């Protein structure tokens, strides 16, 4: 057994770290992933570790049990507890690039999924779950959508909703329904890459409108409307992807007035509103007739659900939208829609969402602590927009991080249209895609160390 002063993996238990037994288990996992603990290493007896950490014995016992569940430890009877040989590769890439919701602590997602599907199958005709459905969702699916959107938009007429197979499909259908080939779409300089992908494939042009930390600049939007006669304005005003900024109410009102004055429809992509602490009202609540509103379940619940609710107030536009959607995505999977509806109407969706929200905020506190001096997030949502020191470029940093087993997303990936990214020296860090906090902590620590080094020092180290 190692001496007490030779246990570098010992966790520093913190208030933001969640249950203490999980912090200990996460520290063990991070230590194994980083090589601080090797297969065959003997761990301290539980009473001894409890004394070192100033916790009760039960906490350490639960931590060791959790570590065994993760296949990190194995008991050898009276000889003690040892680090187990890995059953899976522990050197897999630490993914800080994919923006997915984190798994909530203390919630058994497998059990939630099994229960939800069991309830769906007991309450529905299985034949209807495996056949074609037209019309943008069933009546009960749209009623579930109206309930889901109520915190954002207040009372919603379910007849105004279309159920879509995810936000990307909704964005593409919006472009098809609201624009013609060659039309201009206005967007912020940094934005969701899926917009650019859809617009390019459909032959539309994206023009970037300058922004500040509060969002798109009203005067520049006014000028762009006069100059380009746009058909559409795309905005993601709450916890914007990738900058994580939330547009204040006054800016929202100003942009809506300009769009109304210039007869420009707005597509409001709003996946993170329910994760924000105190978000302003959506644009769609300020100008219901002007805004096509998209809310996906992928960021608040789970990306595999592939269900988004779209509110389109105007009946003629709603019909055009549905026609456009059917041209490439006939329907949302009936089984996915039924599961989403069961979770929403049965209440499970809200427990899952609250768990995601709490876990995301805990991870933001972790990032703020580990990226001290560099973290500039809002404390909620799924991602952080990290400004880089001048000696790193986004592409350089992303490549260097990849060599060290970390995936991040450079600013260039988010450039809208012909936006100049030369002055944007940042990367997006996603906090939810790494399941275990211990591995997330390891990834953030490695990234922090990398940021402190200059590219020439890194190059010399790997040559």
C-alpha cells in the first residue's frame, strides 16, 4: 500500500462536487484514467481512507462499492481492495466537443426508459406505433407539446404545433417553407453549424450580422435588412450556441421591432431555455405572428429522443412548413413521439430535466474552479465559450488537445456564412458528453494545463 503522502489521487472534497461517495469514486476513476493508479495497486483500507478524508466509514464503503460497479476495483478478501484490470479502454478520448445533456446523478436512466416504453406499449396499439403518421403529430402528441412549451410561451393552442424529428429537421423545413433558392438568411457571426449546413444544401445564402455580448446589434440588423432584403432571420437568443450568452429583454424587443418593420420572419431556435436560470421571455412571446419557434427535447432530456415541437401561428404557413417537412422527413418516429408524450404527460420528463439542470450547473461550478481565470460562462446550460490566450489559435489548440486525448470544438466550426473568424480566438467546451464526473474533471484539468503551455513548448514535447 502506498504511504499517505504518496496518494496523489486523493480527492479534494468540495461543496459543488455532489455526494461525497461519488466524489471519491470519481477521483478513483480519474486516477485510473490518468495512470496515477495502475491495475494491481492496493488501495488503503476503508477505515484508513475515511480518516484521511475526514468522512464516515459508510461514505467510503459506498464509494468503493460504486467503484466496483464501474469495474475499477476488485476485492481480494483479507488481502484488501485492488485496482482491477480494465474491462474497457480507459484511454478513450475525453469528449468536450459534443453538446449533449449530462446524465443526472441519482437517476437510473435505464429504468426510466424501460418504464416509459412499458407504459407506452401497455397503453397504445403496437400496430399504430409501427405505421405511417401524417399531419405533424397526433392530437395527444401536440397536447404534450403545448404542456412542454407552457413555461416558455404561456398557454399554447395545440393546433398550432408541429411535432418534428428533431430541431435540425425543423430548421431545414423552416428554410424550405419561408425562403426561395438564392434568398438571404441573416444570422449572428457565430452560430449553430446545422443552420449553415442546411442553408448551403438548399442554395440559400447566410449573411452574418455583427453582434456584441448581448447578441445581434440592432443598427446592424436594420442596415442588413435594407441592404440584403432577407427572407429570414435566425436567432438562438438563450444560452446561445456556441457563445453561451443570453440576449437581454431590451435587445430582444429591439430586434423584433426591426424584423416586424422590415417584414422579416424570425426562426427562434430555443433548445436551452429550460436550462437557464432566469431567461427573458422568448422572441415568440413578444411577436407570436412574426416568429416560428423551435423547442427540442434533445438538449433538456436526451438526444436519442429526436423530438422537437414547433409553433407556427399562421395556418397557411403551418401548412407550408408541414409540406416542406414531409419532403425529406415524413414523420417523427411514432415510438419516439409516444415516449416523449408519455414522459411529459406522466411527469417523468420534468424530473429528468431538473436532474439535467442540476447536474449541468454542478459541472459549470467544476469548470469555473478548474479553469480559474479563464472560465466566463453563465453558470448554466451545456457549454462554455472559452477565450484563448493570444499564443494559441483555436485550430492549434484543438489539434494539441486531440493529441492529449481531449476533443474540443474551435471557433471556425461555428462561423455563419462568410463571417470573419480571424478575431474570434475561442473554443467551445461541452460539459455533458462525458458521463462520469471524474473523467470530466480529468479532461478539464488536462485542458487547463495545456492552455498554460505555449504551442512551441507543446511541439518540442511531442517531437
